[in-house]
C-alpha cells in the first residue's frame, strides 16, 4: 500500500472483494457438475425407484403418492441446480466489475457512527458468514441514492416508507476486466467522465447493459411502481429501451416472490431488434422475458385464414406514392381506422346483432351443401335469446356439431366415398386393419373380414373429411365474419364519408382475396373476440411496448384489453413516428385514455447520450420545431459531412471509399441507410462488389450482421451504429413533409460519424440546417461505378494492395 496513494484503502478493499469472488467461484464451479449429475441420475432412476401397482384402489393411491414424492425430489434437485447456475453467473459478472459506486449515508437523527457505507454493483455479494454485506445490488432501495443525488440532503423509498438523511460522500470506480483502474469523488449525479468513457466505445450487434451510468431521469422510470401505466418518451438515443429493460430487471428483483419472467411480455418493433436486446436481461442476472412483435401476434391469430399485410408494405406504398392527393387519402384513411373509439362502436354493433342481422354460412362438403345457411340461421334462432351473443353462438356450435355427426353417418354410403376407396393410401389401410383386429377381439360373433374392413375404411374416410368441417364449426366459421366486419364498416358514418366508403370497399376486396390489411387487423380481431367470448391473457402481469409511436391508438387500446390484469410500460419518441397511424405520445390525452390520469405516469427524457454533440446538434435542426427540448450529452466529435456528387454512380463510389476508410479507422458497425427496401437493394447491388463483406438487411433478417451493412431507414429504428452513411440525402429521397421524421430517424442512428451523400438538389430538411452544423466535401472525380465484374476485379486488387 503506497503511502502517497489517496485511494490505497479503497484499492485494497477492491482487491480483497475480488479475491473473495474468485475464491468462491473456484469452490462453486466444480459443484455445478456434481449437481447436474445428481439431477441426471435421479431422472434415470425415476421409474426404478417407483413401483407401479394398480391392483386395488389403495394400491393405486400409494403408487400415485410414490410418483409424486419422487417427482418432488427431482424438482428440488433441479431447482438447486438452477440456483447454483444463477449464483455462478452472478459471481462471474462481479468478477469483471466487483462494484462501480459507493455512497455514505447517515439517516436523519442518526449518529455519525451509524453511517451506512454502501458499495453498489450488479448483484448482491455476502461474506462467507452469510451476513457481511460486501456489495449491494443496484436495484436495492438504498442504491437509488447513487443515481439520484450528489452529496448533501438525500432520501430514498424503502419498503417501510421514505428514509431521509444526508449523503456524506459519493465515489465512482473505474475498472477494466476485473482490474482496478481508478476512482474519483463525484460531485454530480453520475460523473460525466465515467459516462463519456462508456459512450466513446464502439457499437456492436448487441445492446450494452450498463447499470453504472443510469441517469436520474432513467432511474425514475426504472423504479416507478406506483401507476398502472408508465409512459417514457424522449429523443433518439436517450436510453429509453435500456431503461425499459433495466426496469424489467428491477421489477423482477423487487417482486421476486410474486412476479416471474414468464409473466412479462415485450412487444419489439421487429425480429432484428429482438436479437439486438435478447442478452440484456441475462446480463442483468434475470431470465429472458417473452418477446414478440405485434405483427407476429396478428399472424399467429389469423393463421392460414388471412395473409396479414406487413406494416412496412403499407409504409413503402405511402413512401412510393408520387401523387400527393393519393398519399393524403391514404393517410386520412389510416388515421380514421386508428381511432380507439371504433372499438366501443364495434361493441355496440355486436350487442345489436341477432338472427336476422348475422350473416351465416352453410356447411359444404365436396361442393354439396350439408347444412344450409337457413338451417344454420334457424339453429342459432333456437338458442336462448337471454344469453349473451358468445354463449348463444357456443350453444349453436354444439347443435351444429350434433347435426354434423348425424350427416357423417349418412355420408358413408355416398358415391364419392366409393370412389376414394379405390385410391386409399397405405397409412389409412394400416389404420383400418388395426381397427378390424380390435373389433374382432371385442366381439363374440364371426364377421366377414373384408366387409368389416370396407365399412371401417368408409368410416375413416368420412371422418377425416368431416374433421375439417368440425374445426370450422368449433372456430365459429358458420358466421361470415368478413361480411359482418364489412357490414360494421359500412354502417358507421365518418367525417370523411367518401374516403371512408372507398377504404371500406378496398377492405372488402382484400378480405375476399384472403388478405388482411394491417390497419384493419386489430379491429377485426376485436370482432372475433366479441363473438368467441374473448381471448384475454390473464397470465401476463406486465406488458412493455417499445417504439410505441409505431402503434396506433386503437392498437394500444386493443393490447390493453388483451391483457386485462397487466401493468404496462410504453416507451417511444413521437419525433420518430414514421407511420401515419402513429400514436401521439407527446399528447397526454392519447395515453390518458388507456388507464386514466390517476393511474398514468409520464417520465420525459431530454438528454441524448448515443450521438456526439455535433451529430445531435445537426439532427435536431432537421425537425420542424428544431428540437428545442433535446439536450446533447457533451461528448465532442466530428461534424457530420455532406458529400456532393454529380450523379448517383459517383455517390456509390464515394460511399464504398468511405466504408473502407471508416474500417481502417477502427469502426466496426457501419450502416449505409437507404430510404426504402428497393433503394437498399439497389445500393447493395452497386456497393457489394467494392465491399465484399457488406450485408443487406431486409425485414426477413433475424439478426443484425457484424460489420458494414445496407439497411432501409425504417428497419434501422431502435438500433445504433458507429458510423451511418445516408445513401441519398437529396430532395428526390426526402422531399415531402411526411418524410421528415424518417430522415431524422435515419440520421440519429449514428454514434460517432455521420456522412450524407447527395446528387442533385438537397432535401429541404437539410437546407434548413445552419451551414456551420456540417462540413461539405465534393466526391472525388473517379468516374462512374464500374460493372460488377470490373468492380470485383478492382476491389480484389485494392484489397491486395491494402494488405
């Protein structure tokens, strides 16, 4: 211990704690193999240790008790194994960073001797005595002091209530791979030096999980547990998604006795984003929660009945529309179908339905009507009118299934069955043969085997065909739901009747073609749920929706109804609302309608941490209002660069050159962002010969590639890259007001470097940015992009020369 080192005592403690962690890991890691072997042995011996005896009632009871006892023993060993795995994983995280912060806190009225010294890390660490606390979990109530206060008066919420007092000291520690780097007294909430150090690192294909740099406003969102709905809105790169996932870890920690990871569900914007964040919770010491996209849920519900329109197809249609009047009609239609009051209107419509107003379908087989529409209607009319509609339909379903069973027996002698007997497959013959043997054994009479086999074959053939009809009846498809849905749309009046009427007819045509428009899907499912009696998920206790500005108010209301007992966390940025149906997160009324003002909390984020000061300053000026509330974190970097070119060929040459230069400078994740999927495919085709490792990201891509990629602007939402190259910043690409937010979203993906390329007139959004906010370069006059063959040859030579 060096006498002149002011941090000698802290460094000594740090090394002692890390030594404790390493020694404990050395003791525990061999045990995990032993514990796993015990579990495997118990599973193998399960039936050896249980005697099955069902000779009498008492013996059967004893057998059941033995099976239950053995299963309980296996379960206990499996739980012990899982607990050991979790403990070792926690220790490995602590080995890398034993702790990152310290606060000294004296409670109000307490003596100096009663001061609490709290070292804060990724999880709790107790001494071998089980009592000495070396490290406190960042989610513990007292740990919030570190995130919320500087030395002086402070308080935190404990299970017993608010604890007031004084923070007498606050430290931050710098470590690298488990080794001590340094420490400093912190006079601010979280030292900008530490945060800047974290932000200066390069991006990769996974979201970083940094709890040492949680900011005060993020901590408020993470620990808010008072309201049914929490709405977090803030600019790109303000840490919304990180805070949402850290909030999941916090809630699982706080409610660990009553809340499990399988009771939480995250709606992600796309499959790539799911892969981007799927390691966050395990790195925070929690099991992953369920993840899906809203589109995936819709596709699951509709199954093969409809092909659900992809929201990006709808967006591409709008972006590709050159007729402004047509584009305006599309936007008005989509906004009209996004009104959550439609759900209540549909509820009223369903309440008025009766035998005379429900469009029924007959049941047909091989082109022949087995049960006519009029019979189906009379079956429904025979049910008790005092019942609710779902109960009446359930009663009608049972009656129709009975009628099908009667027709099934009569159908066995039909001519079509005789025809199919001549082409019976081997599998059906085997099933018939087994059934013949079974029936012969169970009866005393002597049967003609051939006659019996034919009878059974007829029975199996008809049963197989009728099974499809039974499934349709069980799913209430004797009601013409598409016709009923269109009838509802036609029945309501809109403030824009002509546009609404035209949109309704387009929906009718789509449903007839077995296509489900995306903006109709949630409302249609609500009708299905009203007919079937609901598909509520009461097992889910908490729902998180990321990029919530991409959901319509109606979709958010539908999700709320789908999970009636769940709390909800919504995060998003209205400035990135690129869809015409986007929920207005900045308008409180839109969110307050979900659960009401008393049960809703809003936490605004203003500071942007992702990008350098220069990139944030540039990007906010692209917005119509100039983004006055967006505050950049003070991390300096290079100004964005606009590269002017004579034509698009010169643009591609310049982009390829810049990708190689950025790679030489050490940047790993580089994204060429094009406006649409077609633009991305075109850019990839021209760039790939120059940049052999280049990847094309499409909506089918499940994981973001490492290294340079080309990505459509809307698929880049929610993720970040070391460097972003905007493939076309001209008026041609981003010239309409509806494209402003898309342009802003694309530019805000950049962490360290942003370069924009334009051949021809600049985007009007770029023209409004002050000239000193970016630098201008001219693309080098190196000619047009060569053909694919020549480009590959020149690229190969270039790579050899560079090597």
